C-alpha cells in the first residue's frame, strides 16, 4: 500500500493546490488533514482485507 499512499498524497496535494490555492495546500493544517485521510483510508483497506480473508 506504500506506493499507493504516495500516489494518493501527491494527487491530494495537486488537487488542493489547484482548487484551494498553493498557500493552503502548503500549510501544515492541510498536510495534516491529507495525512489523516490517508491513515483512515489505509485502516479501512486493512479492515476490509482482513474481513475478506477470514
């Protein structure tokens, strides 16, 4: 999932910079929000894969 996490992070920074502006996309709050979103998605994927395998 590591490579996909990086692709998602790059995509979110690009979209954020385009939609919200470069100043917001480079702010610590936006970067923390992107990191939090990626962690939630990673956990959901892990949960899905574990339930499917069991």
